[in-house]
C-alpha cells in the first residue's frame, strides 16, 4: 500500500511541478546568498582600505553597515522563502494530497 502511494505521488504532474519550482527557487536563493556573503568576504580579504574608511567623525567604518547588511539580507531571503513556502508550495502540496488520496 505504501509503495503504491509513493508511486502515485511521484508520478503526479503537480508533484513534479512542486519539486521543480522548489528546487529552482532554492538554487536562486542559494546563489544570491553566496554572492552577498562571498562578496563581503572578498572585500574583507582584498579591500581592507575601503572597509576601514570612517563614516563621519565617530568610530563607525564602512565595513560595519555592509556587514550588518549581509545579516539583514540573510533574514530577508529567509522570510521570503518562508512566505513562498507557506503559500504557493503548501497550496501545491495540499492539491497533491487531495489528488493522490482520492
């Protein structure tokens, strides 16, 4: 019985659509995160002079808001993924469940 259910899910076109959309979306977010994170690391490694420039008369340097931006970017893309997973991906999952468990 369980093998039959797995086979029906795997052969469902909506499941194939869900799998493709989720995988493609995950790769785009991974690419975006890698560009931002490794871009920051490359700046730290190769352009310390830029990151150490002071902003105003205080102790704040350019690197601090850029580093903070990396953290905020991470939170934002996580929230973006969760929002899409809770709407589009969950809707597709429910449709697959209804179609397969008839």
